[in-house]
C-alpha cells in the first residue's frame, strides 16, 4: 500500500494553531451504517451481568480488572445514571450503555476495516507519524437524557509516550449539536503542553499525578458537526463534552493513535498490553 499524505497545508496549519480540525464527510453513509448496525448486534449479544460503570469524573473507580482487560477486548460500560435505587437498569441495555471499548479496532472486522483504512493511514502520514499504532478505540453512545459529561481533559494524559505523540480521531456517527452533547475545544490550548497524567499504580488503581486546573468555559468553542465528520484532536488539546439532556442520542466512534518509532510507551499508562499492536504502516 502506497502511503501518501492527504491533508492540505491549510489543514495542517489549522491543526498546528488550533489543536484540532474538522474533516467533513470523512466516513460514507455506508461506513456509518455498517458500524452502527454492527454495534447493535454486539449490544444484542451482550450479557449485562459482566459489565462496569464508566465515569470520567471518578477515574480511580476504574481500578477493576474488567477495565484493565478491556485494552485488548471488546468491553461494555454503563452510564452512571443507568441504574435505579434498586440497582437495576431503568431502561433497556441498549439505552443504558455509556461506551464500548477498547479494542474494537483490533477485534471486530467492521471497525477494524474502517479504523485501519488507507485514508486513516494517509492522514497519520501527513502528520509525520513513522510507525503509528491504534492504541485504543471506543464506541460512545451519549444516550438521550442520561449521556454523561466528559470533563475537560487531554488525551496525552491517558495515552502517554515519551515524547508525547497521541492524536485523537473522533467520528460523528450521528449529528452532534450543543443540545445533544457535542465536543467543546479550547483552541490553541495544546501549545501550553501536558497539564497532568493518569498513572496506573503497581498495586492496582489509577490516579492523577496532580489536580485538574480550573477552566473558564468562555475559552471553549462548540464543535457541532454532521454525521460522517471527523474531528482530529491534538493529544495536548483540552476538550470536553456536556451531558446529553436532549431526546436524541449522539453516537460517535473514537480511536487514538500513537507513534512507536523514536518514542516510548510509558510503562505506567493504564494500558499494559500483553501483545504489541500491529502498526498501520512501517517506515
């Protein structure tokens, strides 16, 4: 496969200055339909009794083995507000899941085909990646009414290499609006570098190495996009999303790429793979 850069000088300049770019119509209607249909099948087959609850506010609660093992599996995480006082789901499992991750790109043929497609490789080549690997992937549901908030964060905090090389790829599978919980970004914030890291301790459990700064919401811009649009996110860009308080879901597929040439995967990251991931391409 001949890898050629597919980002224009203007796109690269915008990514460098703003810390993100939007590429409209990156995924075709057929590709979107295939991924959404496949996720529907995975959810139908999923046994609710083997899951976990996800909260971006309380990362330390994710110290269970289910979370750690999800790095090389397809695992299911419920919304915090999915359960009633009796501990039972308040609605069907299909409307209660926060996300499915973190190895969809590796295990499932439908998601692998898209994640590792030539257009993705060409994009990473444009950014200067020499031997890129996808280190995690997530299908995010942002459920109507209960779709949880994702607090301001940087992707490099969770997926750290030395030097830092993470780029986030966020694909809207449905229209993303302010009402249903679209992404918000702090333009240019990547220029200030990494604020903090999430560390996995030797005794189990994860924690941040320093507290989160306080951000002014006036600094953030909403990224409202149509289904099929891709948002490319610099690893140090501060971004977030709010709860979905609408009656419409906001499905998205997100995957993260790091380089493995000239840099080192931090051993105290939460992901500690037993098998090295396959590169998208090699030098």
